[in-house]
C-alpha cells in the first residue's frame, strides 16, 4: 500500500545511460517524471508559490524517513528521499547504491540540536557519565540510534556499560516509554521535547544536552535514477528548488508556522514558534568536505558496533550537486533565477 501511494514505477526510462561522473544535464526533457518523498519541502514550495517550478516533472509521495525511503528505492517507486545521516550508510551496507545530492545543516548546531536526551521521571542523570547502567532507548539503523552510540563514545562508555532497549523511534514511542519508565533515557526531538517536559516535568522528567552535532539532513537518490539523463536533470532542478525552499522557510517564519505547523501539522502557534526557535537558521554550503569528514566518523562508529565494513563517506556524495542549492539561493536573491 505504501509503494502504491508513490505513484508506480520510478525506474529509469531513457535508453541512454548517463555516466555518474558526466556533467549534469540542465534541461529537463518533456515527459520526464521523478517521484519525490519530501513532504516538508513540498509544503514550503506550495506556501511560497514556487510549486510550479517543479510540478511539471515532480510527483510527490507522502513518505519520508530511512526505512520507508529505502523500501521505495528497492521497489523502483521513488527517485528522491529526504532523510538524516544514517539511511545512505545503511542502504549501502545492504547493497543498494545511493548518492547524496543535497545537504542541510544548522548554524550553531550545538546550541540548536535536533535531539536532546530525555530522562525518565525520578531518574538521576545530570551528565553523560551518569548514563552508566541506565536503560536507554535504541533504534538501530536510524539517526537516534547512531546518536546514542556517539553519546556513549563521548562519555567513555560502551554498549556493555548500559542496557540498550530496542524500540522504534516513531511518533510518541520514546516519550511514552520514558513516562512509563520502560526506558530511563531516550533521544527525543522536535515538539516532543517541549511536550514531554510540559506533561511530565511536574513528575520529575528532565532533559540534558548531548553536546554533539546531530543536524545533518540530506536528499539522497538511487544511482539508477542519476544514470537516466532526463531524471538527472529533473533531480538537479529539484535540488535547486529545494534550496530556495529552505531559504524561504528561514526568512518567512510566520508564514511557515501558520501554513505548515498549524494548518498542516495541527500544532499550536506556540508549538510552531518553539520549533522555529529551536531549529535556529539553516546552513547550506557549497563545500561538503567537512560534512564528509563527519559522516566518515559516523560510519566508523557504526561499522565497529554493527560489524559492517568501513565504507568511504566520499563515495556516498555526488559532488556534481555540491553547489546547486547554493547557486539557486543566490540566483533567487538576485532575481536572476529562471
């Protein structure tokens, strides 16, 4: 049912194969279609009045996150997915060939993290060292799981020093598990942070900062889509529109809160404002070298803990796209975008 909702077959449709190191085509041929799982950017394009820039060649699928996206890639039902740091690594380990084509981070990421460590009511955890012996929620293969491994490393602990409890990180699973003391520590993000403290703070629920970067957000694609010249051009055009959309979100917080958080997500305006403040400002750069170094560190941590081979982060990035989003943002600002 999930894949049926993606709109069918997203296999490469051109008879000519584009080399993965060839220059990217800049003109999207008539009749080209790509399927994109990026609901947040879709809404930003609609609210900003830019949806027509991509509507001729993009079909949006209402899915996001690593497991769903990878499943859709395998079924040839999706061309672009919006994820965090881990899915491209996990996909590669399972034999799926993917490339990162856009990256977004946060300015001042230590003070504007995506996740904090939620502490169950009545549990005494004030520092990372206090994690020793605690029951910690763990989702292998997802960003939250990788974060926990990094936190343990920073604290000088191993998996043997704590009790990892495997739980899916979807919805309110982690906050509810904390409240029920099924786990004592769990990474929670977004409005769940505010709601967890509001609901359970009176019972002694707390949070602590982990002090690590957890701000990576990517668009990634199956390499077979990049080998189709028409789809490669469409992906390039979508990355450009994606960049402008992220910039629009940052510069129009009131419209974003009302149009997305309130009307689309059903949150209160106060919750939306909290999320905007918590996120800070985006960092979209035309130089991915630091991001690649950080991702390599993540790969090495995960490889050690999961017994997978160490792969090269540089191989996951398609550097042909490195400046596409930034160039589009600059062109839009100067009024020269097409």
